[in-house]
């Protein structure tokens, strides 16, 4: 039986796709020449990887730290307006806690934003351990965050299940030899998911709960 469930945050617990789109749309309109075409499908790929991926993709000739500072100063208003927890996520997380599972977060987001999102959703206190981009030297798809969770709880990789929504979540779990379930509430384009495939693709949290319960002894 799994003892620890590791959740990604963006696109898995919190629906931030429109937040990400509006944030990068504003950055493009601010820093790109007038008339530059906003590619919504490209921006959709920025949910999952470290923020540096988006900066280096969109603004390769700009000063990285300047772009990062501007992004962080502008994105807060979109979180205020648009981020929300996925349906039944809180219910399922509370049920898993009641069932005796330890819950963890491994996200490429920074701690301040992670805590803010989880507190807005009234679920921050459900998580026993939170790993953010400041916690490790290398972020997903590197398995460093997953391994930190294993060490923190003193469990083996066979006692942990990772739940995410992108290639980066899947590969981080695979690289740590941890089973993985991918959530498919939002449209995703998987390029790296291959054999062995994730245990399941779940289209909602009720499906996830049933999937987890299948593996109880």
C-alpha cells in the first residue's frame, strides 16, 4: 500500500492555466515588438517546467533576472482573479488524510506563491511536507524533490505515488522510480510519456481516489 502521495500543484491541484496565459500574454505585449503574435499553445507548455524555460524560450536576448522580476511583479493580480482549486480536490485530500496517507507537494513554483495558492484553497494545512524550487538545486524532471520526500518520511520508492499533470511530473517520478498518475482535467500535450506508462490518466479527483484505493492491501 502507498504511504505517501506526492502532488504537483499547478494544473494538478490548482487550475492556473489561465493565470499563466494572462501573465505571459502581458509580458509579451510589454517586451515584444508591437504586433508580435501570442501563441496560446506555446504558453500552455509553460505549465510544468521551471520558470526559466519560459523566460529563455520567449526572451532569449533579454536579461534573465530583469524578466523574472517583472514577471513576479505582474502575475499576482492574475492569481487573485483566476486561480482556483479543481473540483473535489479538497474533499479527496481530506479523505486521503483520514485514510492515513501522508500528503506532500513537489512543485517547481516558489514557496511564497505555493503557500498562497494552497491557503486560498483552504488546504495548506493538509500537506505534511512541501518541496518548492528553493528546496532543491535541480527541479523537475530531476528527481531531487521526489527523493527529498522519500528521505523526509523514511519510506521506499514503492511506498510513494506521485500525482501530476505534465511530462515533467511523470519524468521526475520515473527518474525516482516512483509510480505516477497523471490528471487530465486540462488539455495537455505529452511528448515524453512512454513505457512504462503512468498507472492511469484520471479526468477528475473522484477517479483519482478510486485509483489509489485499488492498491490498498
